[in-house]
């Protein structure tokens, strides 16, 4: 099919083809402040089914419903805990996704067959204008299933050109990792996926929040709680080994030893390393993910770095770990999953 590309900077009127596509049951890839989303009318089960076909996404992996005002929350969710409204007024729009009981009008196609629904209000003017002009939008990340999420327009074009009605080019996304997801359907809030809204900030609002091991990415997700997270995620096609150490010098030594072992088998290797440590490696392709002193910068480069592994045509990659502080928790969750839990620790 023909895909129209719209430049987001051009203003509201230029969004009309995208708005019309959503209203007609079509698919639109659009920028958010986290990653690009692949959206369809959240209430149109046929349109939502097409998202899954295009992405190759398993139908039991639920999508996030994106809204543009707090009023729309009651169109998609029921039994919202009253105290949650106070928090949502403070954190929305933003990278904060809540799991609630779904309203009967939200089709099961949107929620992966579940009676609960994920909802967020994105903090990107284009996403908000698109929703305001059309409907609440169901959107997973705009990548082919299992691949790193798209944070740059060329990632979206690579994965979806010719497969969707409209792609809106909003340039590079701001955070580079997907939203923080919290489940509010139980007695205590549970962190399902760490994101740009950090655990430190979350604890101020919800001191009793539960953080299961799978939220850190140190084991497979509990399929009952975090259905979509049990699938292979974020991964390059080639194997990635993650090296985790608190001491950076020791980590570089361990990574170098690993690289020597791979190279002695004749393998070509890429290293995802920081601007402080990349200079320590030789005989490998270097993928500089940014400074250890700027974890927000590392998050922004993360998915592009993982995609680079495949572009470089190497046989395998070694990735350095980062401290689980602030957005570092989200970075490590994604890296551990991208490595398929293939992790070497000091
Ligand atoms: O930042 C983001 O959240 C981006 C942008 C586009 O908004 N979206 C995104 O969507 O990351 P996606 O589909 O790649 O991740 C959504 C995840 C699913 O994998 C699933 O695990 C979880 O949200 N989820 C959705 N509905 C759920 C539900 N009812 N119960 C538990 N988890 C749910
Ligand atoms: Mg995704």
C-alpha cells in the first residue's frame, strides 16, 4: 500500500490525512515523547487487528490506549481509584501508563483478551492533536514485533513503510524508552515496566509500590501480570551479551576478555560502550551509547544502538551495563531483555 509521510512540525492542518486515516479505521505511526507508536482507533476491533498483523504481534499482547484529556479516561476504564485522579492530574500528560479495569466499550482486541486496559496521555503535541482530532488511539510501539522500539523516523520507515496509511515524522523521540507501566487493579500498585517516570519519583506518590524481579528484567515476566512482556523483546538479530559490574574498570576488563574469546573463534564483534570506555577496546566495531554521566542521553541512544548491531553486520555484540539509578532502571530492563538474559556479572 501507499504510505503518506507527514512532517509533524508543519502544524495541525497538515495532520488531517492522519486524523482521517484513524477515523476510517486505518493505521498511523506517530511520535510520542517516549518512542513512536503505531496507532488505530481503540474502539475499532478490525482496525486494531490490523496493527497486530502489520507488526507480527501476538494477539494476546495488549496495546496501550492513548487519550488526550482526563475526561476520556472514563470512556475507556471503570472503577478508577478516586485517589489516582489526583496523581494523574499531576503526571499527565507524560510517560506514565496505568492498568485499570476496562470499560465494556473497549474491544478485547485492544486489550489482548483481558478485562483490564492500559491507558496513558502522551506528552507530545502531535500525539495529542491526533487524538483530539479523532479518537482514543490504541498503539503499541511502531516496530516489527520483537525488534527494538523506534526512536528515529528512519527506524519507523525501515519497519513500516508500505504497510501503514500514514507515518508522521516528529524527528527523534525525547526519552527514547517506553513509558513506565503501573498496575492499579490489585491491592497494591505494581511496577510492570520501568520507564522515564522513575521508581524514585513513583515512591513519592506510592510508597507501597511493589517492584517484582521481572520489572528489573532479571527474569521472565509473570505472564498473568505483564502479558506482553514474556515475548522476545528489543533484540537485534545477532546475540548480545550484557556485562554488569558496579566497578567500571573491572567491567571493561571482563568485556575485553569476552571479546578476546569471541575473536579467537573468528567472530566479528560490536561493543555497545560509553564515551568514557569505548577507547579501551580494539579490533571491534564501537557503538558509542553516550556518557555514563548522562543516563537520559544513554536512554535516548539505546534502541538506535541495538539496531546498529544488525546494520554493522557483525556476528555478535557485547553491551556494557549501567547503574540502576533513575532512568538507569529502564535502560537495564531493556538491555537484559535484549540480551535474552545472556548476562555476565562481576
Ligand atoms: O511509551 C509507550 O508506552 C509506547 C508509546 C507508543 O506510547 N508504547 C508502548 O507500547 O511501549 P507496547 O505495546 O510496546 O508496550 C505495551 C505493553 C505491553 O507489552 C503489555 O505488556 C503492557 O503494555 N500492557 C498493556 N495492556 C496491559 C494490561 N491490560 N495488563 C498488563 N499489561 C499490559
Ligand atoms: Mg513494544
